[in-house]
C-alpha cells in the first residue's frame, strides 16, 4: 500500500467552486510538500509545510498540515481552468534520505 | 521555469538498447534526484546524488545507473531497455539534501 494516500483520486469542478484535496500519511511526517503537474510536463513546487498546524497560502491555494492526524489538505478557492492538473503531495522519510510522492489527484475545472 | 534542464525532451529507441539522459541542476544546487513516472507506478524515486556522491537509492533497477559530474550535471544511463521502461524520467535539484526539490521538464522515453 502507498505510504501517502491522496483523496479524491480525481475531481471535476465547475469554475468558481472551492475544492479540497487531502494527503494522508501512514508514517510520521517530516515535512510535507505540494506540487502541481500539468499533464506530461514537469512538477511545479507549490508549498512546503514543516510544522504541525502550519498553514501557507499562495494566491488562491491554501495548504495546512495536521501533524497529529498525519494529514495535509490543499484548498483551492474560486477555482479557475488554470488550476487544472495533477496535484501531488510529497514527504521526506526520516531515514535513508528518500523522498516519496502520493498517489496524485487529477483536477479538471470546467469553464 | 524551474532552472533545471533536461535533454533530450523525447527519446524513442528499441528494446535491448542503451540510452543516456542528461540533467543540469539549478545554479548552485548540489543535490540531484532522478525519478521515473509511469502510468501504473506513479512517480518513483530512483537515486540521489549530492556533490558528486551517491546519497540515497530508491527503486532503481540494476540495468540503470547514474552519476554526477564535477560540474554537478548528472546523467542517468538506462541499458538493456525493455518495453516497461517507457516512462517520463524527471530530474530534480535542491541546494542541499532534503530541501525543496525543483523539477526539470522531463525526458519522455519510448521503448519500441
């Protein structure tokens, strides 16, 4: 099973609607990263969260980290077609210097 | 533009062949990471280098190898290619290990 599970797997929303993507870890989190990927293209770094309770925002995207629940959420307010893509959460393992990604959430925004 | 460059953008080759993918990290970044992304496996970590030395290994096959050169660019060598090696290969870099990784645009490898 995946160490980082994202939900939902895919999401189709009308432009202007709010949405939330969740990332849940089966292991202790030592830093949680959010990336966005346009289909077939490279990953764009969005935000990094390191402390429990931390919340960061960039334009209309807000991410939060709940260390106790080992979970992070990504919230998009008033979605636009430019928000469409695949959202991936990523986390550091505490040993082995490895970084692993979640299962991904595919977002479609209908104009 | 992340500042990480990868060449070539696309590569089509036959089974059994060997290819080399190249990555130039962002200026000043000492760590380079390689990832493989396929439809069935998702994004898988392959290997990490820091300042020329191998630092971490992930799900990298024995047929694959990588190195980081003194000028910090990195190459990923894939040999005895199989159909299942068809995927997007990404390189990422960071100033130090375990910091924000910035990804390149990827190399799409198609093995026929």
